[in-house]
């Protein structure tokens, strides 16, 4: 499995947190010689009747599209004065997830870079942002960038090993990030007493990979009750710049309302989180798309 970062997609609502994510994505694009795509979604409302699906207030929507296009062009021109990167702008009137997944296929996107407000309670995370839906439904890896993160490089890369999923891809990405950022890797094995044998085996395999690749790395294994807390504490103690997590680090996204691994990580740190997904993997469920106003058919 080849792990490259040649096309980065940054959704923006023109907020400060999106602006910060774009700043970091531009820095990454320079290092990886990658193309940068900036996406803005114009919210639309639809009326569904016998004539099919029709946009409500099409003139207003068109005006919003043109205003957004002008704003995107201004951002593009400003960025290209400071960063020598290939950059494209895109507009969509679909839902955010549909717009993202369409571009993942059309432009072979490797990573979605999304700005977040940083630490927040679970209610705010789900209802106050698009982060949850993008994490759950985007068909490629996602990088969450807290608004408070102001660094330009990932010098200290935290690579936790706690489940077996996507470990090879996580290893390749950690090595790639270390190379492009001239950084080092902290390989951290974490397990409770029930899973120590399985996790230690995977941890040893990843340590061998680091050795074979000649990586600049340190390795440690911690027996613990709460994996998430240990990862958060390690990131804080080591002043980590990024944490690599697998999409399957939580057994079920459906349990997000509960006290789970991802919730604890998101609420516990302001370090960027790189959620590794297999690109193009099919998502079993899809979120509600758009805003529909359905009229009953007469008769």
C-alpha cells in the first residue's frame, strides 16, 4: 500500500479555524510538492414536488456562489504570493460530505485538512462543527488542525500502537512525515492487561519497520487502563506536533455519544490528529444530504 500526500483538500467556511488549517496545508503542500484544493460549500435549500428537486431562491444561491468564488480567488492569490504550490479552487452546492467525496474521486485526494476549534465537549463537537461528519464519512484520511496550533512543521510525530488496523499505512505515513519534516517518531505501544500480547506483537513488528527504514525514532511500551489518557499525556510530555490514529482505533463510530477513545483524544489535546483511512474504502452509511422541503402531492 503506497502512502503519499500529493493532493490535499481543505474545506473552508472562511472562519479563522479554516484559515489556520489552510496555512498548515500550504506548508505541507510545499514540503510534499503537493497540489492544494480549496473547497467552499454554498448551502442550498431544495423543494421537492412532482417536478423533481428544485433549488429554493436560485438567484440568491447564484449570488452567494459568485461572492464565494471571488473570496476564494483572493485567498488563492494571497497564498501563491507566499507559497510556491499548485492550487485550485472549487465550489459546491451539495452537502459538505458529498462535495468532499466527489473531489476525493475526481482529483484523487489523499488527505482532507480540516480546521477545528480545538478542545471541546462532545455536544459542541457533534452539533457545532462539521468535524464529526467529515471524520466519519470522508473516503480518505483526515487531518484535524486545532485553531490554536501555530507551528509549521511536524518535528515530533507520535505513532501509537493500540489496534492492528492500518498499522502498515500508519508506519508509511509516519516515515513520510518524518522525512519531509526532518523530524523524529515516537513509537508508543499502549495496551491493557487483556490485550497486551496482541498489541506487543504489533508494536515489535512496527519497531522492526522503523529499524529497517533507518528512522530517527524512540520506542516505549506502556501497560495502562486508559489508552486515550496515556496517548494524550505522552503527547503533552513530549511536546508532540502530530498524532497518527487509525480510523478503526474506535471499534464503532456509532458509539461516539458515549465515553470512547476518539472523544477523549479530541477533548484532551490541541495537537493535530491525523486519522488514517484506506482511500476509497466504502462507507456503510451516508449522512443526511442537503436541506429538503418536501411538499405533499395533491390528490
